[in-house]
C-alpha cells in the first residue's frame, strides 16, 4: 500500500484527500495542515469547517502539522498549496527528503497558478527546488474540479500531465476511482498554463456579471479568452489541443460561469464597484487569478503575445481602471479577423 502525502489542507487539498480515499488503489494518506485552527478542527471532528464544512474526512487519513511526519515514507507527494507559498513549502520539504528513497517518489502539483517573480509554472518550481537534492519525477494535475463537488463525490474528470508519460500513467492508475477520472497528457506546459490563465479570464467574466451584462457578453469573453490562453500556451511550447481540452476550455467554462468560483466571485464584486483590497480582506481562501494576472501580463510581454482581456483585467486590478472603461476599451479595439 503506497503512501500519498497531500501538502496543503485548503478546500482543494482536503477534497483530494477525501477523493483519494475512494480511489481504486488503496493508499495510506497523510494530509499536512498549515493553519492551527484547521488542524484542530480536522483532528477533533474530522471536518475542515473553515474551507470545506459539512464533509468528513476518513478516520484512516493521517492529519498532521508536521511536514516531516507527513512526508515520511511517502511515495507520492501531492502539492496543493497557493502558488505564492509553493517555493517556500517545497524548500521546507528538502530536509525531510532522503535522496535515496525520496528520489523514487512522484511529485504531483495541483496548484493552479504561476510564480509572481520568476513567472515559473509549479512543475518548474518543484524541479528547481527539489533538484537541489535529486532530479524529481514531476506531474501536474488540473481540470474542471470545484473542491466541494469533488469532496461530495460528484463525477469529475481531470488531466494528469507529465513530460514523462509513464509518470502520468502511474498517477492515473493510483488516483482514479468511481468519482474521479484522470486522462493522461504529455503536454505539461499547456496543462499548467491552462489551469493558471483561465483564472484571469474568470475574473473578467465575474466583472461582466457584476456589471449586469448578459449571456452574449460572457460567451464572447470565454471564447476570446480561450484564444488568449491558446496563443500564450503555444508560444511557450504547449499544444492547441491541450487548451481545447479539460485543462483549458473545460476549466475555463467551469471557473468563468460556476457560482463556486472564487476568481469569478472576486470579479463580480469588482464589477459592482468594490475595491480589490476590501474584497481580498474578507476572503480566507485564495483567488489565484489576482496574482496570476500580473505574471500572465509579464509572460505576454516577454513572448510578444496579444492578450487584450488580460491587459484590461490587469488595469482594473492594479491601475484603477473602471470595469466599464475596460469593457469599452475591448469593444473599441482595432477591428480584426477571428
């Protein structure tokens, strides 16, 4: 029975811990929790009342605040932390990873974001940090998957991607179950970029909803947003078919239209005229799109990719542009072909 260490107990990490308890292959599961209040709740009631209330985690799942304890003997390390904290947490793992045994472990990132300063994807962060000890085998998990629905057992299909397809196939076999279906892909660039950049478009979709705009606007935004995601993905070495799949279009539609979307919710409040600082101060969960917008803008400039929706979303978030003015800018751009 293989041990999986799940690093991060927000809504997504908790949901994956619950879902992996239903997988076809039996596992030893260890869930590392950062917050003392979340840890106490999980230990006392087996429930993450802050991030995923009302759903119990299996008694067999080990819950710990000790990173070394969580990683001890783990053959699969599943990172589900916010992108802003990923490098620090993977760095903190290093003393607990024995180069002899951990070198055979699989590292899976389920974080949907980009590192702000380096513009790195999470698999690149893992490779750089863990590579100080040994060359890790890395994969990325992404796709349309609201944590609440995953935890409740709603049928969910996602993608597991790795440059080494054998690694992706191994994770597919270990993680798949009656409610969670994994598809393999060797385009880790496209899968990670799709999971990150769709949050930027979801913010914009929320802005449109907050302004009271209708289905025509949202449909146009999603379609043109997918074009932006695809242009950037291809420029960085990803494939068009990946961005047209679950990790691209699928996740975009979910996050841009679903009521459970944190990024869309932030956009809705911006569209209603609230300030970003005020919105974020009242959130405990992370809306990855806020930080990812800046990183996406920087990548677009670096690779000379036209991303007008991203440009306007950045202006709303960081330059004080009124959402209505951003919509007008998009509509009055130079006319072009599709």
